[in-house]
C-alpha cells in the first residue's frame, strides 16, 4: 500500500448495529464497493438487530460470567454461534468459523481471560466480513500492541501495520482489541473499535477515517431531549471533545487522538441513510469566522445532571493564600475529579459529580474544616452543567448576554456561569429540574 505517495485510501469502520445481520453485511459491501478508496475496513461485533436483542459482546460477557460461577453455558454459546451462522447463511458464504469455534470452546475454563473471550465477537465478525468482501483478514493482535501499563504502544503498532500493509492492499480488521507484549489479548473499554479504526488510519496516514454508525452524524443536542435536533455538518476536534465530555455519545472519547495527531479528517456517517452528509470532524476549517458566527454561533449543546456544588466561605480569604489549593488537594486525595471552581473574594465553590461524593462527603467536609477553618460550607445538590459549544462564540459579541436572556425569559435560574479559557464553550449550571428545558431553549436559540 502506498498511502504516503498520494494514493487516496480511506479507513471505514462499521459499528455493531451496522454488522448485526446478513442484510447489514450487504449494506456494508455496497458502501465499500461504492468507493475504491475504501480499502481498510474495521468491524465491531454484531450488535442488536431489534431493541430487545442482545449484542454479541454482551453475550460473551455473560458467557464468561457463567463459566466463572460454574453455571451451564451451552445455551449462551449456541446463541452466539447462531448469530454468525445466520449471517453466513444470509450472505451466502460457507460457514468458515467451525475450526475457530472449536478452538474457542477448547480454551474455555475458569481461568480463560475475559478479554480473550469478548474479543472473539470482533474476530469472528472480521473473518466473515473479509471473506464476504474478498479482502484479506488481519488479526489486530498481530499489529496492535499495548505496553504493560495498558497504553497502546503507538510506535510499535504503527510499524507493525506498515509492514503488513506492504503486502496486503485491502484488509478487514477486527476492532476493540490488540495484544499485550506477552501476546495475551487485551481489549479497549466498551465501544473501543472506534479507537482501532483511528489507529489504522493514523498508522497508514490515510486520506480519511469514516466511522459508520446508525445515526446521521453528530447532532446539535440529545434527540431524547430535543425533537429533531439540528445535524452538525462540521465540528472541530476541540468542540467535539467538549461535547463528548459533557455527555454527547457518538464516538469513543479516545478515538479522536490518533487521527487528530496526524490531521486526518474524520467523518461520521450513517449506514441507514447512506447519502446523508454526516459530520466532518477536523482540527480547523478554512472558513470566515465572522460570517460563520452570524449564521451559526453555537455548534452544539450537551450536558450532564446530578452535580453537587460545595461552597466554602471565609471572611478575608483573599489575604490567606493557599486556601483553594488546600481544598482542591483534599478532593485529589479522595480521587474526585473537580469540574469547575467558580470564585469570588471570600467564597469559592467546588463543583463535582454528585455520585463521586456519595460516601466521602462527611470525611471531605471534616477535612476542609480542619485545613482552612471556613466560616461556612454549603452543599447544593442536583445541579446540571450544560456546555454551549461553538468555535465561533468569540466572534459573536453579546452571545453570552443573549443566552442568559433566553434562559431568563423562560424562567430558568442560572446557578453557575463559566467560560472555558479557550473560549470554545460557555458552561451554565441550572437546577436538574430545568435541565431539559434549558437544553431545548438553547437549541432553538
Ligand atoms: N463490541 C464492543 C462493544 O460492544 C466494542 C465496539 O463495539 O466498539 O463495546
């Protein structure tokens, strides 16, 4: 493969719902064959065929639990195998997995690693897909290597894959896993096939990474809250990071880093609506910011509920350096991630996810009292943080004022305001009961 010599090559990754049935495989084939550049395919394990269905990966976790607790597992195993038999039959290809299934079954015992068991969902799927497309199957354990600390060894992985790509031109890879230095299988966290796709793209420096899923790109707000939210046609990596951190779920959070480092454009596309434009994600766009700001100052809105605000007051705190540091150190010692720290002269607040506090709250309060002897500590629970994200926010004078007016006119009390230092987002805190209403107001704004 000569990607570096100007050849157009794309990585196409298909998520579980895009490889759930034989009919889905046919759609994948149509997509792949529609563009000769789609030479590198990454697949997840077959996902749900209907809403009450169970994903193959979940069945594999269940299988492992049965083995671990000595419960009979024949039925689950049969269910898993049937998913693949049905796909082969629907795609009119021979069942090529018999030997793999035999090997798998022979390895099953209480000590079999969970990562090995669940990784087979992707492994088998990629084998069938390779056969169906007439592509070469490459096991991700043969190139994607982790260090013992659990991080991907990028240098070794990229080198391994570049070598493989010298001889194979059109490849299908299983997503979700690689190998530890001792050869044992290691998986990413759930949804990790997105990362595999990104690593293949970065390793071979391809033209584009297309991530095919079952939604038409990234939406400007959660469709469970806003009816028909606007699709986002273009979003920068920084905006996407803000949106995903605050709850928007389209891509695995870690999937952006490999392609971002190599400046490879990432597309989110929909297998169920092939012609929909989807979303293009890039480092930056060549666009007139001022013009764009007038058309669309806000790219998207996302948020999360159930935060707690711990407000600490102490008169003349401004004359006592170190107060905030001492308090933050207490949260750090308790391994609690601090989201925001709004400050005034004699008061500051620490905002954290409510469930992180659960059984640690009393210990933390006691420690703060010992450390800085505050006048008062007040806890406010059930707060939502909403991120209004937009690369053009800075170009739009008065946008913050307009946002607050819109919320005020709709009777929504703002409890926290904070603008990110890169000015890509404005964070607004409201009571949980106003969460959905605030998102709707901001989307229609
Ligand atoms: N099959 C794995 C999961 O369900 C990985 C993936 O789909 O990306 O999480």
